[in-house]
């Protein structure tokens, strides 16, 4: 009986593998031996979100986001190349300069 149950879990995982991200899957022992019920819940929730697209049935939880297609003109792409963001080497915030590791503070 145990092998049949584990085989059924493996069949479920084979189906889920096609529709769910690999990071959201669980291993057979996670469910059979109750080692990681949180991983099982994540997989079930993820598959339930996909059910609307797969089967036309209402999903569970929030609707999965769809990618937004963006079309940029050549002029917009060239304008974006001239912008230098503050993320590129900005030193306006706090820095670690002047730290002496291993020495006491001189006051």
C-alpha cells in the first residue's frame, strides 16, 4: 500500500512539473512522511493558481500576473542610454571609509 501511495504522489509531481516552477515543487517524502508540509502547501497553491488557465476552473488565491508587453521606439532606447543612474557608483550615502578593523576607537 505504501508504494502505491508513493507512486500516486510521483504521478502528481510529474504532472505538476510541467506547469509549476521547479522551486515550488516538493519531494515525495515531504508529503508521505510529513517532513515538509509547507513545501507541499506551496506546490498545491501554485498549481491551484494555474488551474484557471489549465482547466478553465476558478483558481485558488490571487490571480497569477501576466507579463506586460512593451514596445520601445528607437528614439526611446537611445535616450535611455544617455542616462546615468545614481545606482552606478554613487557615493552620496554612508560609506565604510575610515574604518580600522581591530583597533580601538580614538576619542
